[in-house]
């Protein structure tokens, strides 16, 4: 193999090395590098005595979030400044009964998700209105709702979900990073293959020309 490689021209060697390096770097980025998309889904057992706060906050990125909720009777949307943990402490400082906080951090996408369970209270929405503008989500078709928003760094977006009877709600968050892009692994494979084929064409062309000169 090394003997064949030494017989190639400098241009052909560089093309092969570049195609291999591009492929390896793309595989490493796909396995360990920053992700362009992230998703999280959860099922929460609900009752009229509690409210669920579905939260999403970017850590190192900015992007677009699509949040879908099934099974809710009422949903409010709030955009606040600060991270998820600060909001949980603020609710406790306002004497709200925060019974559970479940958080997930996707480091590769630079985003954090959390489910905060709070004792239901008519004052909850008023308390959240102190932190940010509260928007009711009125159109719930077939007991499902979808909210799409652009999330900037330093913000936390919250959906406040409540029900009128005991049931489970299911939600899913799809987050897409904006301002950052890279070639997909499939595209890199195509580019690497194209560089390799170009090398083959160059070498066959060079040898064909050499044979033609020798023939003449």
C-alpha cells in the first residue's frame, strides 16, 4: 500500500490525505462535537392540585424551540430572564410549594430542560407575571398544543400546564441551534468520495498520457 502511495503525484497524495482527514474529523464531530438539534420528552402524572412548569433554557447557544403538549386543560407561556434554577428558587421564596424539579442538560447542544412541579394556586400566574409577560395559549385542538419560539442566551421559556382532573400529560421539546452549521456526515462522505474519485481520474489520466507519449 505504501509503495502504491509513493508512486502517486503530490497532488493525488494531498487529495487522499484531505479526504481521509475530512472524513475522520466529521465522524469525531458527529460523535463528540456540538449538536445542531436536541430533543427531550417526558410524561408527568397530573392532578388539579399541582401545576407543571415545562422549562427550556440555552446554556451556550441560541436557537428555536418547538414544544408540544398533550392532555392539558390550560397552558400559559412565559419568557423570563435567568436560568432554570433561579426560577425554582424564586418560586420557593414566594412561598410556592415546589415538590419536584427534574432537569436534563444536553451539553453537546448547549441547552437545559427541566420539569418543575408546583402546588397549584390561583396566585401562580400572577407571581410568574412579575418575572415576565404571561401569554395564555388558547387554541388547544384535540387536547394538544404547540408553541414555537426563538430562545436567546440568558432566557428561560416556561409553559405552565394544569389539568381539571387526574391524568397524565405528555410533552416533547425539539430544539434547533441557530447561527452554527456544519456538513452532515452523509455530505462529508459524498465530498470524500468525490475527492477520491478525482484522485483516481488524475492518476489514470497521467498514466494514459505517459503511455501515449511512450507509444509515439
